[in-house]
């Protein structure tokens, strides 16, 4: 089991820490609102991650294989949702009105995971590689271990990106600099949305 976990972490590390919709979203929110304000959305994302990963591990991905149209619809809606988030960020500054400047909440984190079809593919690939009877461990135990390791690894990556965004913003508190940072993150997030749609 220890060998399986070590191999899994090595497999997940470049995927978790490279720029993706989740990382870019949380880096941008960290830059705009600070680390603490992003925690509800981060919690929502990772509760959804654990539940979706466990469901896929126990066979729910078969529904997408049987109905490929559903997966393509999810892919389209996911990329449009991330594009909308990117546009909202691109238009924002440092001193937006309170109603417009509220940080993302638990529900936004959940939606970000649910509308990320790339996450489904990574999860499915992960299970094809790492769920097999190892050291006498039953398959259901392996699914739960892999699900938990995947979720915690993702959480650490998101916290690192959020902290980086927060640290960057602390260097640029003026309105003009804040707009530049938000537009940069917005443009990167928009590029990620396009990659989600056509990649």
C-alpha cells in the first residue's frame, strides 16, 4: 500500500501543481481577496472532489461511457462557466462595490469541480493505474485511499496557488496594479477555458 501511495503522489504531483482551472481560479481569488476568504470555496471544491472521485472509483464513470453526449455537454458547460469566471475577474479592480466584490463561496467551489470535465478524465486515468489488489487490500479500501490521497494532494496544490496569488497581490495594492493582476489572471483563466473546450 505504501508503494502504491508513493507512486500515486508522483503521478499526481505535476497534474495537481500545473496551471488548471482550479489552480488559476484560486490563485486569482487569493490575489483579490486573500487566503482566508477563499477557504469556503476551497472547502466546497474538495468536498465535491472527494465525492465525485469516490463515485467514479466505484463505477459511476460508466454512465458517461454509455452516454457520451452527456460528457460533451458537461465539457461545453464547464468551459463556458470557467470563461464566465474569467470575464468577471478580468473586469474587476481593487475597489469594486461590496456586492460585486464578494469572494467565491462553498457553492462556487462545488460548481467549479462539477463543471470540470478534465478532472473526470484524470480521475478515471488514476483509477485505471492505481486500483488493483495490492498487498491484500480490498478494492473498496483502495478506492477510498486513492480518493483521499487525490483530494488532499489537490487541496495542498490549491492552497499553494492561493498563497502565491495572495502574496503577489500584497506587493500591488494600488488600483492600477490590482487591475493588471486581475486581467492577467482573467486572461490565463480564459485560456484554460478554451483548452477545456477544445483540448
